[in-house]
């Protein structure tokens, strides 16, 4: 039993990170402190002036843990990493998890390639960016191929010269085929040098060259070729125009401002690299109610720059940061040289920040209705379901279905919805192996038993290793189980849960004669549901998704070219042993009922293989 008062007395007066857990062992808040002893105690002092959000968080704390570090800087880094990994409910969260691509030139190779890269590595290549979207990078790479005819393949040159035929890019005149030795290493390197000039923003040289080629083609009456050069010139000019920015003095900087309303905020970031406006991006932030503007900006900067691969020399912000010097030191350490943080009050820099803030306000205004609609169809719908069933809260729902064709290859599906949205990483498939024929009730019993016994076993293993259960794949249990049917399916689920000493709400989705959900079966009562409400729409989506997932899995099994039999899934049972089993026992029921000794007597069997057959039909794994 965790005694909060006793544990508070044990807190050290050292820097570190504290982690708050609720009764389900879910991490609900992560914070850092110069002195853990002083900071954590403040949450539990009745006289402390806490915001409503933090008061609610404290009321949900079941236990806490902490990690001691050597410095406040280390605490900041660890805090950012833990927030990003666990996404605690009561932390102000950056909702978007966007990555930004680079253009990579492999100058260390004999015949360098130019490609998109998601991360910047220490591999002697040259990197340009980051760019605001993969689409922008693809457009630039396509333009570079058309202008400079550089290779895109992964061939090991010059080792593989002449090994394979030239690719399509050679035939459409977008590669000079160094793989065939059609261009020397020196000539190819000249093209790469021009590519690097281009990526550095020197467009005048290539534009001049393209105009000369266009003029020459026109004079030779090669109007189609001249048209191609004209199109290339327009593409270069369009790119150059998009990267213009005023009064930036060739400095790398990010300009950040935000707008907020209620619990939502939108941060706008302008990216300026070497004096050119590379682009802009906006980010949604949640959990900002009762937070100061400085606090919102601080949380955004910490979370954003803990994940982005590039940190500019200067940040221009609309709000001052809390712990500004600490964050500046952290960013400088990540970048490798000093990063300046500034809140401009006048001049051109202030106007750029103001422009970013106006853009953030515009995005927030445009997205507010969209956000409200999305909230209504997800978390709003979940609250409606909880109210209908009289449950205090629903966060996670699991829905199950069985699919088979005339009793053949029965499979089960489990889909998961959290906060009204599908969580596809937690979906699971089950191939039914203890039930013969189309017995959906028995199949559902097997699926549920396997799912929750696996969860219990995994939780015990994690506990023995002092690892939180949130790290398990089956250890997170639902607040509500949705069964694709009425009383019968619900009773099956309740029986399994009772056998495993689990207390989880179970609800059946009752259908009408047209196979549409007409109500929910819960606690032996059918509850009618408004077919025009968001709750009905969400349940319909969950139902359809559960069917889809089960049917797709079933189809994938049926489409395999191999002989389709559940016996194929038994380790050590090949074609001959499968034939002997079916010839001797005639049915899967008979195989399931056989003892190890009887199975071992078959000509192709031995004791070890017979044991595997027996275990396959008598385990609930």
C-alpha cells in the first residue's frame, strides 16, 4: 500500500523528475524540479494555490515515483522525453507529432545521390533543410533530376558499373547512366556541385544557363525542347519566389506565436533558413485552460524542440519563456553553439512575430468548428455512451467479432478505441484453435479467455521485472467491452470475466431485423439509442471496423495458396503428418480428444511431435 504522506517524507532535496500515477498505474503527469522534496510536496499542501486542472490531477494521484539526476538540465531533458513517450493526461500537450524531411547529397560517394532523408546523420553527407513537407522535397528532387540528370538508384558505383541495364530515368533523359559508365566521375561531380549551389539558393546561375539553352533550341527550331526549358525556368522561379523573406539578414531562425481559446491553442512556426522563408507550419496544443501565456509557450518550445532534428540559431517568440536561460542552455547544447531567444518589441522582427500570431489566430478560427465536430463525434460520443450506461468514465473500449465460412477457419478480431478514436496498434487477431465448426459463442469464449489470461500473465511478468503495466501489449484493460450481439454474447463475456476475477463493464449491440443497431444491452436491460445521435454513429463505426478487421483477416487466410487447415499451424506438423492425422482420426474433434500416446503411434509421428499436437489443442495461449 502506497502511503503518500510517508513517501513525501522520503523525498530528497535533489534535482529530478517526478511521475504521478493513477489507480490504474497510468502516468497522468510528469514534471521536473530543482528540489524534488520541495516541489512534489507543494501539490499536497491544502493552502497551495493550485489551478483547477492541477487540483483535479492531484485528486487522481494514487502513487508517484521519481528519478534523481545530477542537474536541472538533465531533469529538463528527461522530462521532455517522458512527456513525449507517455503523453500524460494533465500535461499541456503538443498534439501534432510531425517530422521534417531533409535533402541529402551523398558527397562521400564516387557518384553521389540526391535523396530525401528523415533524419540528419553524421555520415559525411551534405544535408539541406529541414523542409516543411515531404511533398516540397519530392518536387525539388524531381526538378533536380530534370535539370541535372542525377542518379536516384542504390547501386554501388563504380563497383557495379555495367552489371545491370540502365533504368527508366536514363531512357526519359533524367539520368546520365553512370551505372553504365556513360559519364565520367569528374563530369558527374560537376553536376553535383551545381546541385549543391542550387540547394544553397543560388538560382541565378541555373536560370541564366536554362535561358541560354532555351534560346539556342528556339533558334534551331527545336520548339518542343525550348518549351521544356521554359517550363524548367518557371519551376525554378516559382521555387525562388516561395523562399523569399524580408529583413532576415541571412540568419537561421524560427518565429513562433500562438493563439488560444478554452482548452485549445494553435502555435504557428515560420521557418527561415539562411535568410529565406522555407515555409510555415501550425501545431495544435491541448490542455491550456488556466495556463499563462508564458507557460503555454514554454511547454510548446520544450516539446517541439525535443523532437525536431534541427534547431536554428535564433528563436523569435511572442511570449517570454519560463526558465528562459535554462532552455537556451539546453537548446545550445543540442545545437552545438549558442542559441538566442528573443521576444521582439518593435521593428521588423516584431512585425514577423505579429504576422505569425495573426496566422495562428486564423488557423484557430478556421479549425474551431472542425475541432468541435471532431470532439463531438469522438469524446462527446463516448460521454453519451457512458451516460446511457451510468458509467463514471469511459476511456478505452474493446470490441470483438467472430468470422468464418461454414465453420471453416474461424477467426476472432479485437479492435480498440481510445477517446472515441481507433487505436490500431492495439488491434489483435485470433485464429480459433479449440473450437470445431461455426460455434460463435464457444469461439468468443476462447478469444476473450486468451486475451485476458494473456494480459494477467503479462502483468505479472512485468511486475516481477519492476516494469509498469502500461508497457505491456495486453495489460491495458478496457473500461467497456462491446459485444456484437445481445444477451447471449454478453453472458459469454461476463462468464469469462467472472472466471478471471475481472470487473469490466460489458455491453451488447442489439440489432434490428435490418441488422442495424437499435439499442444497447447492459445489466439485463435493453437501452434504446437515438439513431441520429453521435453515440449511435460511434457505435456503428466501431461495429463496422470490428467486422472489417475480422473479415480481412479471414480473407487473408483463405487466400493462401497452401492447403488450408488448422493443422498447418501446429509446429512440427508437415504435409505427411497432417495427412496421417486426418486419415486416422477423420475429424478435428477426434484429434482434439486423443491422448499423446495415441497420436504418437501414427507412422510419421514421434513422441515430441505428438506432444506438440496435444498442447496445441489444450492450451489457451
